[in-house]
């Protein structure tokens, strides 16, 4: 027997780790504001400090470089808008910001608003597999560029971006680098010094932690973003507001589990992903990898199902299987995913794309059952889409996916 609905939407959010739930329950057991001088406040501060160190250990930095936020969206805004404001206040005369075409809307919308502050915002293209075009990026990054933002792992395709190479381009021109690491941190090894980033956004609920909390890594030798939330000067003056101690406790616990389980998680996720696509093939389902041979995070999968509309497929299986099409933040919109458009995918092919993530809490029985559910639904939903478009992409799968 398998649990239903089977949850395969880990790009949207991951299930809460038991360790994170236990840490939050313990933190909620007693009141306390980390800014208060009494015993309850000191208890809260100790929990906050522990959580900060656990997150820092996950990405290989010092605790003082971790700034807690309400999530990756706020962290992205703090990085982009905060550094732009730092520049406007005299930190730099540079007024160009470069972002990749496949960024999460939290980056793209924040960047768009910098135009109102007289910044030039330039969008760097990606190739047909969804990987940043390094040659084109290098041509766009000049002596007027203040900041570049390229995500670590794409939230719709799972493609891992070459951040080290991006960092080399930035460093050669004295440009600051931000990366939205929400989909990568906790799912693959991440060390900020190896990556060469100045700022890294993290989301707790993408790594089996609670919703409502995240962090921005700010390198000790990088300019400090100007606060976008004002108040009591919390978080080293970069993010005011009483810290959510129980959420930080859950965040920290999830980060600690992730750090110790990264290798096992990756192996398991790859195994589950392989089992899923093999079961699809065995069931006679036609599918295409839209990411071609690009590196994809273990457990991540973006498939197109020829002659099938992805939204219809997700709706048909919704009671048995949790999957989604494109970014969850775009739900309800008629327009195609900006990520797929940036990859040159549009029309019927774009409509047929579905994303999956096979994570720590999934079982082999679940993924095999999920493949049969998909197969049945695809057969019921076949529509006369333009299959010639999908022929641009090869059919097959590469070995991908944890712990016992």
C-alpha cells in the first residue's frame, strides 16, 4: 500500500522533517524574545544562535554571515534592492544590474523595480537546455555593472547553473554576485566559498524546514545591503523585526539533518528518479527531457508529455498525485512559463511540461505507483498537439537519485 496523494512537488515545497517539527515544538514550549535581557529571553537567544550556526554550517560560512528573513523572496529583495540602495548612498557609482532570464519572479520583479531608481537592468539569456550562456553573460558584465544575480538551481527544470564560472566572470570585473540558492541548498552540497558568491538566498521550506523563514548569506567582506524592513535594527541592522524563534529552530534542525544526509539523500533521489522514468517507459508512455544533457539536481525532473496538456494532467491525477506545471507562483495565469520561453520552448510543447521532485520522504513503491497513475492519465488525455515541436528534444533519461 502507498500513501495517497503521493507527494512529488518538492520544487514547490518539501515535507517538514520530523526533526524540524520536534525542534519547533520544543521552542514553542516556552515564551521568549531573543532581544529581552531576562532568562526567557536568553533561552530564546540561545535557540536563535543555535539555528544560525546550523544554517551557517550547511553552507560553509560563519554564523555572523547569516541574516534571517521571512523566506527566499525577502532574501532576494534584500540582496538586490539593498545593494542597489547601498550603491545609491555612495557605495558605488555603478548602475547596471544583470539577472538571468530564468530567475524566480522574486528576483526578476525586484530587479524590474530598480529601473525606477535609475538602474539599468539587463537580462542574460540561457541556452536551449536552460543553462546560463556564459559567453553572453561575460559580454554583458562590464565596468558599469554593480551586481549579477544567477540562481543556483532552477525551480522549474532543476538545471544546476555554473555559478563558479559566473563568479569568475564577476570577480574579474570587480562585480558583486548574488545567487538564489533556494532550490539547491539542502538538496546538494553548497559551500559559499567554493562558489565564490557574495550573497546567497536560502528558503527553509525547500530543505524540509518550515514555511515563513529563510536567510540571506552576506559575505563578511562584501558590502552590507541596506535594510528594506525598518524597526529595531535586528539582524545586524539588515532586517528589523523580532526573530521567529520557533521557526528558526525548525530551520536550523532541518539544515543540520540536510548536512548529514546530503550524500544519502542525493543517492536515494537519483535512484527514485531512475525508477520513475523506467516505470514510465515500461508503461509505454512517451516523454521528453526538456533539459537535454544539462546537469540537473538529483531527484529533479522536467518532462514533456507529447499530445498532453500538463495542467490537465496535473488536475486529472490531483487526488492521487501531487505534481505541478511550471512555477507554483504562476498558478492561475494563462501565459506560458517565462523559464520555458527563455529556453525557446513555447506553444504546444510548453503546455505539455510537468515537473517532479523525488525527495527524502518518497519510497520506491510510491514512485512506481506514480508512474502508473501518470500513464493511465496520459492515455486518457491525449490531445492533437503539435508533436513535431517535441522532436527537438531527445527521449530518454540519465541516471539521477538517498538514504535508507
